[in-house]
């Protein structure tokens, strides 16, 4: 799910050998340790929660890098979180605060406040959840509300929609041996050009806004975590499309290949990315919800709501270009090829 992050400036993050050891910090805190486990990325980070023994609630979260690249990602997250300190309270309380930096196996790790809530993936993975229009509608409404507050409080000067930001060049280098790549990039150039006819304000960008990084409580987003791929001046359409695309991608997770997906008329789990194809070109309550989410978000940002499909295609291409996982990247490239060809045919 992840994308490459910028490297934090050395002046902002001290060298690991100047920091207190992580285990010393944990012992001195007097809190209990809950290990959430490493991420599945090649450059994994291990997350620990420090839990109050009296209240049984997490108070702090530690992110521990296991590779040099993971360390640079942690440093990037520290930089972004520090720059988020100026957000209005309503949004700022949903974002972790940097409490301290510690040393873990010779690398810099970060201690953050633990934001409240339950990951959206917890409810999403319930087999009944993704067949319910009401439940999915509530998820989209909660994220839409949070995103509107987050983007609205960080807006700067409007500029043409910029969904490329190195995507094309990265695709060209990453998939240089692909026979159809030139045609893919020609279609992507047209997508980016059409989007560029609209303008959006530059805003802070989370960069990996999917269910696993959003926490809910009482039907509202109470936490947004994993800011290592964030930007303090970026294209807000990136976050707008990332959430519904990743949500749609796993709709058929519990359905055997070739079977109809429960709750979604006309949706068959027939190939990787079938949920995204269904969202873009299918009929039913979920495609309508998906498109409305994008249309309303584009309108709020000052862009043309008619370009919702282009925005989604650009988001798929971004995933193909920037994700760390090579297999996931290639699947997204094939999905972009398939869906952008459909558009050309019409």
C-alpha cells in the first residue's frame, strides 16, 4: 500500500547514537507493551503500543524501522507530523504528535501519541460489512467529512490539478520492458492533461489514505496514522481518490473467483481489481456512491466533477508507479491499461 517518502532533513532528526535506547524508554515509562507487528512492506516498521495498566488504553505508539529505507521513512513522518502542529484543534486531535525520538538497533525510531479509535479495516473485514449500503455509506461519509476539514484547513494558492508529480517517469523506468507501456503512457498523458484544465488549492496530503490508516469511533474519523508519505504542499486529489480506490479494491476479498459478490448486483470476482472496475464502470449503489464521493470532493476543491473518472485512473497509475511492492505495482499497471482502454473505446 505504501509509496516512497521524502527524506527528512538531517537537522530535524538527530542521529540515532545521540538518542536514548528504545528499551530504556519503555521501561522508564511504566507502561505495558503491545506489539502490533511489522508492516508487510519490504522495508518494514514495527509498531508498539504503550498501554496504561490502570485504564487499559494506549497512550503512546512507537514506530521502529528495520532497514535504512524504513528509517528514512520514519524521519519523513517526524518532519510531516511536526509541521501538522499548526492545524486547528478539530483536525489536529486526530493526528499523532511526536513525543520523542529513541534509538532502536542503531536506527532512529519515533514515539508518538496514540490517537483513539478502531482501524476501519476491523469493521471492513466483517463479511457482512461490505454488502451493506448503509455501513459502507457511513464509512464514506466519515472519511469525506474528515477530509473536508483536513484539506479545508490547509489550503493555499490554487494551481492546475497535478496528478503526475513523477508518476510518468517512474512508470517509464519501472516497466521499461513492457510492450504496451508507450500506449499506456500516451493515455495517461491525456488523463493528466484533462485534469489539468481544472485547478485545486495545494493542501497538506496524507499520501496513503486507506482503511488501515484511518481510525473510527462513534461513526467519525478519530485518528489518521502513518504520515510517512505525506506532503505539506501537495495535490489534494491524491487523497481524494486513494481512499475509494483502496476501498473498492478489496470488496471481493471474501468471494471465491468466478462467484458473485454478495450485496452487489452484477459484480463478479473474476480478476484482480474487479472491485475497482465495478466502481468505475458498473451499475449499482456502490458505483454510485464511489462516483458521488469523487464528484463531491472535486467540486469542493474547485475542480470539475465531470473529471471523476480521470482522477480515479490517475490514482491507479500513481499506485503502479510509487508502491514499494512490485507485484502490486504491476497489477495496478494492468488495471490502468484495462480501464483506460475502455474509456478510449467509448
